[in-house]
C-alpha cells in the first residue's frame, strides 16, 4: 500500500466509486472496477482487496432494493453457484489466471453479442423474444449461469457481467434486476470469504486499504441511486450491455 503512487490512488478511488455505482445502478461498471484493481495491484492480491469493498456495496444495495428480489430465480441459481465457487477455488490454487481471463472475456463477448442481437430484434418487431419458459430450460440456464458465475467470482470477481446477461435473458425489469442482484451478490460474496482467507487472498493488510476506499464506494452507491431514478428500461439495458462488453475486451487485453 505504501508503494502506491498518487495517480494509482486516484485510479483506485475512481474504481471504488464504480463499485458502489455498479451495485445500485449499472452492474457492468463493477466489471470495469475489477479490471482496474487487477491493473494497479498484483492480480492475485487485487482479488482479496476488492472482496470487502464488494460486500460493503452489497449491503448498501440490499438496503435500497431488498424488496425487489426474484427469489425463485435465486433459488435456482444458488446451488450451482456453490459448485462454481468450489471449482474456482481449485483453479486459483493450481493455475494462473490468464487463461481464465481469456475464457471469461470471450464468454462475455459472445453472450453480450447474443443479447444485443436479441434486443435489436425485439425492438424492430415490437414483440418480446421468447424467454426460457419450461422448467428444464429455466433450470438449465440457471445451472450453466450459476456454475460460470461461481467460477468467475472466485477467480476474478467478474461474475457481475455473467449474472447481468442472465438477468437480461430472464427479462427482469430494472428494479427487479437490481434487487435480485443485490441479494445474489451479498450471499455469494459472504460465501466466498472463507475460501479467500484459506487461499491467502484476503489478509488483515488488505482491510487497511479497504477502509480508505469505503467512502468512495458509498459515494458511488449514492450516485447510482440518484441515476437509476432518471433512466428507463431501454437505457438501463443498453448501458449494462455496453459496460459488460467493455469489461470483456479489457479482460482479454490486460
């Protein structure tokens, strides 16, 4: 921490603002923050530093949007996320993260492209595209997304982008999207803490840096709440897709 230059502190403050903003407004901004932390700090260390900040922002988001969660969707996802976190923990213990970054980035770009095409078709035809309606389809999509989200959150704290695409595919309205995401990430990030501690990713030294970055997280959350009141569903979806795509490209390039 003492080795950080002034400009690096400034960049981390902006990234902390983005974390708060992502949790209460446009989730894709969180993926950008993850990339920035991995750029300024050693990649492995950044994973531990950012986790407490995410938890602080999760608590703020739950306080604001707690009544809007889709618990049926969460119930379908949580068991598979636990599987993914376990797989991700094994990966962190035995492999480098570059291959995973490329895999995550490529997956996000493909999913973003598919959702963008789907959205354009809906708006041109004026008819909503079919959502997964049968039980096997819903559970299959939840299983695939849950495992991928568990792996990506454990390896790179990048599950926000994966879950954002899933929520859009599920047709969640803006407040439902935010409420479901708030509870999802609070539970998942709490679940990750023992794994992060046992792997040496989260240390007491990390918490000192986190304490200094909590205020900008809070400010970002406040800006997010103010922003979300001023945008409609279409702008919300467009901004989410755009930020997820940018984060995916950065994962491939960093």
